[in-house]
């Protein structure tokens, strides 16, 4: 008998191969499916039965959350009144591994009378669904991960991956950005990550700031009282010209024998990294990580210093 690990490896390999094999099947039909959705500018109505229905619900949710209005309709409910949800401008995405699912096929005449285009997601390009669809996307898989080749496993994985591909293609072609994503996800940790601005969590009071003509001792005092491990160095107009970090201090103390010999203007780091107060907090974190630093000076539209944000402030708010 195979071990649990061996069984899992077999399943994952079969399902990975199922997705990988879709790549070579991408062609003008896929392009046409995307064009249909973009041209009609309505909702994507996703229909499927059984496991395909569960996959359809997830695809509809992903589309909706990435800027493409979409919802799932159960085919049985559709022919008992829910066809009234369909309006001109909508596109139907119909999912069926066999392409001959009775409940799904039964909706096609009515959908055609309403005048909506149909995109078929099926493994059977000669099926009834494929015959009446405007575009057919082939989700054929060599085998199910089930040892009896019966339980929908790799076939549903392939359909789900195809749905993700459609969603991300539309997202990219529409120019959907982080701020749009935030509007669709205002709740929970994700919403906080997408909606929180730098100005919401930066410190503004008692900023550790010294003039570039100040002494090194003055800078140390400001750093100690500021408790941020950094001092903002400014010119006479209070525009930032550099920073002195605790790392700069350590390196300086290794080089000089006496504090009185140290001139601040000789040791602070020029061209400090800044960020605007209306930037997303996630952008601040990314900027810190990319530059391998722990603090950013926050400025307004006039490049005036309005705050300081430290990586600890971001971590405390759940950004990581």
C-alpha cells in the first residue's frame, strides 16, 4: 500500500500537469473570450452544476473581486425564474466537464433568446454546450487524480485555473490597480492593508530633527529623545537633506576617539528616502524592504516634512 506522502505526491503531480497542459491550448479562442467580456461591458454570469457549480461560484467571486461584475446562477434555478437576472450586455460563462450536463444544456435556448453570448469551459469540444457556445475553452485533462479516474479532481483544478487566468487577464487589460482592489475589499486584514495610508500611522509630534549645522552631540540627544533610531537632518528651510541612523552612529564611534572631533555634516547620509503622506502603507513597507532600511521621511505635496514612519509602526498595524 502506498504511503500518505506517496499518494499526495501523485495527486499533486497529476493536478499540476493538468494545469501545465492548458498552456499549449491557449489560442485565439481564449483571446475571443476575453474580447467578448470586454465588448459587452455587463456582468459575467457563471453557470455550472455539481462540482462545476462550486468552481463556478469561486470563479464568479474572483471576477467580482478583481473589478469584473459577476455572479453565479444555478442552472436549475435559472429555468425556474432566475433567467430574469440576465440582461442585455451580460456574458454567460458555462462550466461542464462533459459539456452535456442536462440542467446546464436546458438553459441554452432561453439564453440564446435573450441574446447573450456563451463562453463554454468544457473538456468536450464536440458536446452540446460547445456546439451552441460562441467560444469554447478546452479544459481536457489526461486523467483525474482519483485512482478510479472518476471523482472530479484534476478537471475541476483545470477549470478553476482557467477562471483565474480569465480574471487576471481582464484585471490587467482594464488597468485595475491596487486602489481599485481596495474598494472591493474594505473589510478585515486585507482591507486594512489596502486602505491604510502612510499619514494614518506615521508619527507627527516631536519629530527627531536637527539642522545640518548642529553638533553630533545635538544629533545624539535628538535621536535618544525621538526613540526612533534615526534623526532627520534639515537645512535652514527645514527641508530634509539627509538622515543619521543608529547604524551611522555605530560606524562613526568606531572611527573617532572623541565625540568632540565629530562634525555632523561629515557623517550623515545624503539623499534620504521619502514617501508621500497619501501613499498606501503597503507602498511604504515595500520601499523599506527594497532599500533595506527601517524608516522613511514622510512629506506632503510641497515636500515639507510632515512625519516619520518606522517599520515597527507598520508591523504593529499588521503589515508584513
